């Protein structure tokens, strides 16, 4: 990952800020809200949900209808394009979340259907519990024998690693066997193993504990069902109209049940949005850079220039940023000047700026919103394009992709390639496949002449871009970082230790060095302790507010983000010092399982053999050690790694072991995944 985001504050005339606020808050954000509402009510919405995306043609059609309405008309063309981009991003994310929740719901429902007490299992298969246990023991013995027969002889260290992986996957294998099993006795034996954590116990089942366990699963299913019902994005209510409507409803109606009371309460306590949606600029050609008096950087945005000039307003926005980000904004200006000097013959695909977005941030005080709130510009950049060597690397990648595109659109270009290999039969078969595919597209669209014209224009664009790629903008020389492919920095994350690092030689399995969180932060470790005390205080305030049904969304300081940046910087510096090829970061999809397994392991270590005591200790430990923002920490690691062009590899972290052993396993797992991907 070589992309990172920088930002600056924009300064402009009061009239310009007012016009921009009125457009974004008065027209663009209501348009997004209405577009979301129309999509939700569309008859084809279920099909779009299954596909996981909204067809571009349907999005354009709905947006074109809304443009004609007076409430949404008069916006710059770029604002309408941004609306469709933003809604598409929002819904794709929502579709992915909903599909993930749906899978969780189906899995919990299957588990609840399988979960039966010993008496119900006896009634199902008409056998005693002793016979069910005997069958369960035979199943476990058969699986262990199968593992022994299929596993080759390896060193002791690798055997231990394999055994841990087998213990983790045994539950999944049993569950799959349960789904495929037809025999009643074996099905009940598998259900017995699954509900007892893949173990056989001689103790009588505690029905009270079983009922509590079943009820917890039913509550989890009910919560997931509610999330699936009430989570469609409804947009931002900047005027507070929706809050007033629910307030009127509460005052004039009597709730039917407790569920309706909780829904009304949630809507009343929901924090209102005061900031409009941002405007997205997906192309770097939409921004024009200049300097005022040869010193102050300025930027103007396509689509706003004509509108502001028509009102007699200044279309330029002055850049105000800190010294760390100023070189990048100077780079944007230099790239744009080079493009002007070349007469448009220099490809913008080699410019450092990739995309941008214009947004407002909340300010403090009273007055007009465009004076109280602050206007910012966020820019996405490719860090490789800051040096000559990195720019050449990007150029080669883009040239290769353009050549592939032209081969697809112009099948005759494949002839020289396959002629060199003297495989004319392969050439003609591929040429025929490509040609038939494009002919089918022509016939499907029904307008051959129009399609042929568009196709020719696409070929011409790719050829022009390929020609412009021959010119490379000047860049300072800086050697591209190349680490040792045999060395990987493994990072483990957990509840007590948000980050632990191990530098590993993945060929020999040797751990070169290790760093705990305290060692990574050094003298800044006190900041981590202060951040934890702040989180505990906020959690206590939130708990008291919830008991009073009062607003409980307390904001946190930037201290946590600052500490995350310090941790990420220390991890990347350690990786560079030891010439690590990449950094292996845990996949956060399993973070809840990792944290829960860590809590249980600590409880079992502290209290031996007494399950009730272990459960109470786990509850106390969860409340005393608050979870870290692992997503934020991972993002900081990505950003820090991008600045020095170190690769990031995602791995699934093991559930057992010490933080150092998990970090080592993550590094080896990343190397194994790399080998599988290359084979």
C-alpha cells in the first residue's frame, strides 16, 4: 500500500464560503438523502442487494430525474457526479456489511438448531447418553487417526504449529460433518461434541446453564435481525426536521410495546449531523493549481469557477497547511505547471495527486455556519511518485496495463507476441475468442455504428495515453526501499498489548529481535497510560448517562490517534532498521475472537479448574482493560509504511499463544501465503 492522505485548510472570501456552504448543505446533501430514499424504494432493490452494487445506468436515471426538480437543480456538474460516486461508495459498503451480518445470522441460526440438551439428543436418536458419548469418542479417534495418516514427518517446532492449527480447525470439521451426516446416532454424537467444545465429559449436564446459553444465542439472533431491519443509510438531517417529527410522534402517540419505546428513544438520542456531505473529485485534472504573488499556493475546482465568477466572487482558495505537508502541495503545483508547459502532452497518470475531496469540519462558536465551520481539502497521493525511481516503477506498471488493454481492444496486436513464441494456433484461438466477445457486445447493444465509434475512441485514448507515458516528470532521486525477502516484521494485536513486534527470518524460523509495546513507545509509554485512564473515565460517564436515558455520545481527544501514530512509526522504523521486506498485520475480521480467547486464557491461567471463578475473573478483566481502536492503529501502520514503500501483508492471527509467539506466527503465515500466491 503506497497511498496516503494529506489535508490542508482552505481560506477564501466570505461570499465564496457562503455560496459553497449553501450548495453543499442546501442542495447537494438533500439530493444525496433523496437519492438514497429512491434507491431503497426501487422495485429492483432486492436484486441490487443480492448483486452487492447499484447498476450505473439505474443510478444515472434516478439522479437525472432529481436534477429536474427545483430543490436540487442549479448545482455544478461536478457536484452531481460526486453525488453518484458517494452514494455508490456508501451502498457498496452497506451491502457488504449487511451480507456479513446475514452470514452471521444464518450461522447462529444453524447453531441454535443444532444446540440441544442431552435429553433431547436421547429422544432424537432413541439411544442413551452413554451410547452417544461412545459414538462421539469413536468420531474423535477417527479424526485423530486421519490427521496422523495424512501428516508427513516434520521437525518438532513445525509439528507444534500444525497441532495448533488442527485444534483451531477441528470445530469447523465437526460442524461440516454434522451438516453432511444422515445417521441419527452419529448426528447426535457430533452435536454433543460441538456443544461441549469438542470434548467428552462424564458429568451430568447443568440444564440451567444450558438454558442460559441457549437464551444468549437467541438474544444474539434477535439483535442481528434488528440490525438487518433498521440499518439502511438515510442520509444526514442538517435541518433537524427528522428529530422534530419523531418528537411530535412521541408526544402525540402511545407506544405499542417496549420495542417501539427503544426505537423512539434511539432516534431522540441520536447525535444530529451538522456538516454536509463532502464533494469528491476522483480525477486530478479537476483541480487547477497556481501561486499568488509567486508565494501563496492557491487551488480552484472545476465546476465552481464559472458559478463563482458569475456571482462576482473569487474562485481561488488559498492553501493553509503545516510544513510537513507543504512539499506535497508544492509538488501538485509543479506537476500542473509541467503539464501546462508540455501543452497537455504529459500524462497526468504520473502526477503525485490521485484524487481529492472538499469537506467541512465542525468549529466552535456562534454565527453563520460558513464562518463557524472550517473548509478543508483532503488529497490522496501515491508516495512512489515523489521520487524518480518510484515514478519509473509506476510508469512501467501503467504502460504494461495500457498494452494489455490495447491487446484486448485490438486483437491484431497479439500477433507479434505469439509469433515470437511460434504458436500460431494459440494466437488464432485467442484472436477468435476476443473478436467473438466484442461482436457479441455489439449485437447486445443493438447500435453497431455507435458502439464502433465509442470503441474506436477508447482505442485512441489508450494509444494517446501510452504515447504520453514516454515523458516522465522530473523527480528527485531517492533509492527505492528494498528489504530482504527472507525477513518479515510480524505484528500481533491483543487486548492488553495493542501491538507487539517480532522481526523473523522466515526461512530459518529465527526471531532476530522482539519489541513489546512499552519498548516501542519508550518514554512515550506514559501517554498510552493516560489514554487508557481517559477511556475509563469516558466509559464511566457514558454508563451513568445511559442509566438516565441522557445523551451519551461523548467525543474523545486526539491523544489515542497520536499514540497510534507513535506506535506505527516505531514499528516501521524497526522494520527498516532490520531490512524487513514487509510487515505482517493481523486481519481484523477475527479480532473479537482473538480478544475473547485472550481473556479466557488469562482466566484459566489465574484460576485453575473453577469455571465460575474463571467467568467472573474474565468479566472483571474485560472491564479493567479497555479495547483499543485496532482499525485506527492498522490505518496508521499502513500510512507509515506507505511513506517508505514497505509492503503490508494481512494474515489471520492465531487465537492462542503469547503476543511474541503470535507475532512470529503472523510473519511465517505471511510468507506461507506469499508462496501460495506465487505458485
